């Protein structure tokens, strides 16, 4: 496998670098993060104007088609350059369920929204208090009466619920024998009567809200169904493997950003009369961080390359998700240790990245679920 960047990839990432150098404002982002708890909309609009927010969307829908490897490279590089987790990293993946299974009206609305705002118009409402890793335990229902559909249930840990006009959610037919074959996907207006939000307070990722959502007799139209009734779970799983890669690519980019920052810091920060980078224990930390970053990049790039070449990544994506989630946090943790006390303050972006990266071991499938996915398949190979 040759991961040397193509000319198109080099031009893409170079133009992204130029845009970040010109438009990114760390102080303004800190205000968004710690004070306003909103995305940096001015910066996202600049990304949108440059076409980055439609990267990976098919040309017939107004996007710029690229392969999965390019998408992963882009997500990693955006995180490296900004030290931030931004929703624009994976618009093409997040709206793919609509592009693949939605009707023309739904596609038109979604694409117009992304083009105008740079972000997806819906929050993802899948987890429930009793149904996190165990999707078969979902109890939210969709019932019909007089030509309408009524949604009842309780979703939890929903990001962006307070700023998204819609909720993309899953319901289940509780009477069906096979839960995974009885789930349906719906697009629910967040301003519909019966939708109630209760905030949850995250320790990181503070640019987006986090909510419980209570759905009580929420009336929607039949046209709100996405795809085929009963196939919602399979539709949801369509891109889960590449979604996990995109998610950890952000962690890898943050790890790179942290590494570059503390490597420079170790060259000028003096203790005991000389730069701390001259002490072997600091050199050991820097060396181990570099090894982990190299391993993570190789892992996610290889997975993306296999996906582009129609090679199954069911096992490899789970391995990459588990390893990169852990390793990126370990790199951030060592970066904070090298910085010392200043690294533990809000004045240091290392502390922001440290708490943000930690969520990767939970979101998109926990470490433990990755073992469940990969472990069984690995053992099968040696029966």
C-alpha cells in the first residue's frame, strides 16, 4: 500500500492549511468553548464557502466527491491544525443515511441546509437510558392513528439537540420477535409538540449541547420515514465502520497537535539550568508519543484504503477504534505532563484537547464493544 499523497490530496490539505492560518482564531474558539458553548460559526462559514463542508458528498448533490482515505486525511488534518473537534469533519458521513435512503424532498432539504450552514440539520437520537451499547433494548415506538405517526420514547446523550432543527432517530416495534429487524428510522422536527429537552452537562466538547430528549405523542407525517420500515438499524449500520475511523481521525489529529506543541515547548522551557528536552525522561515521552502517532496514522489510513478497495474492515475498524481512542488520549496525557501545571489550565489548549479526546473511548462504540466485535472474528480465523 502506498500512502503517498496524490497531487489532489496535497492541494486540498494545503488549501485547508492556508484557510486555517488565515481564519482560525484560538481566542475566539476558547470563547465559544468555555463561555458561549457554541460552534465557531464564523470559521465554519469560511470552511463552507471554500467547499470543505461538502467534501465527500456526491457531485450530483452539489458536493465534491473524494475517497474515504481523503476524508480521513481531511478530518485528521483539520483537528491537527485547529486542535478542535468540529462537526464539519464528517458531514458526508453524517448525512449519508439521508442521501442513501431518504426521499427526494428529504435529500433536497438536507443538502440545502448543509450548503447554507456548513453543518448537518439533525441531531442523532439513538441511545436510550437502558439502550446504549445494547441497541436491541430500544423501547421508543412509532404508532399510527388517523393517517399520522406518533413517536413515544426517551433518548439520551444527544449532541446538538438544542441547535438542530431535526432529530434523526430510531424506533422499534416491541411486538416483533427480532428487534434488529423491527427498527425504523425517522426524521422528527425538534419544534414539534411533545418534544422536551433536558440538558446534560459534559466535562468536554463544550461547543455542543448534550441532552435528554423526551418524546410524548410527537405527531409526524408518514413522509418522515427514512428508507424502509423495519430496516432502520441496518441503515444505521451502513457507514458505522467509516464513521468510527472519522471519529478517531480527529483524535489522531489532536494528538499530533499536542505533540508538536510540547516538542517545541521542551526545547525552550528551562529547569535546573537547561531545556527540559535535554533530560532523557522527557525524550522518552516524546519518543513514545511519536511512535503512537505513527501507529495510529498507519492504522486509520490502511483501514480507509481497504474500504476504498472494497476490502472488509469490520475487524480492522474495530481494532483501529479501540487502539486510537486509547493511544490518542495517552499522547494528550503525556503532553499535559510535559507542560506541568500550565497544562492543567484553561489557558492551555492541551487541557481542552485532553478532555475532548477522552470521549472517544465511549462515543461510536465503547472500547469494550470494539473487543466484542473484533475478538470473536479474530478467534474464528484460528478454529
